[in-house]
């Protein structure tokens, strides 16, 4: 588990995402958690890639899972996108 209370501008990175107007703001915290977990697993994957490839494969699989979760959460809207050329 990670702690957000230990934030420091001297040692931490800041990531800003610009969302469309109709982005569901209730998804902001899940997106933050997914990005944090993706970065954590990506760092572990890269660190273990050469020394322990079997263990690294687990972290890489987690990265793929979080990547899909990030995409899904970023595509959440507070109202459906209107399609002008039919209902498909």
C-alpha cells in the first residue's frame, strides 16, 4: 500500500492528465491508483528483466492489466457520446 501523505516536491514526480469536459470525475482516484500501480509494476519488471525473467513476467502481466484498466477508466464519460451517423 502506498501513502500519499508523504508527498515531497523534491523527490516525487507529478503527472497531469488533461481530460475532456465530459470526463466522469469520480474516476479520477481510480485512474490515479491504476497509474501508480502500473508504474510500480513497470519499474519492478524492468529491474528484474535480466536477472529473473520468470518473476519479471508476472510484473509485465500486471502492467498489461493496469494498462487496460487505465484505458477503460479514461474513456468513462458522464454522459454517452452522441453518434450523428446512426446508432451503431
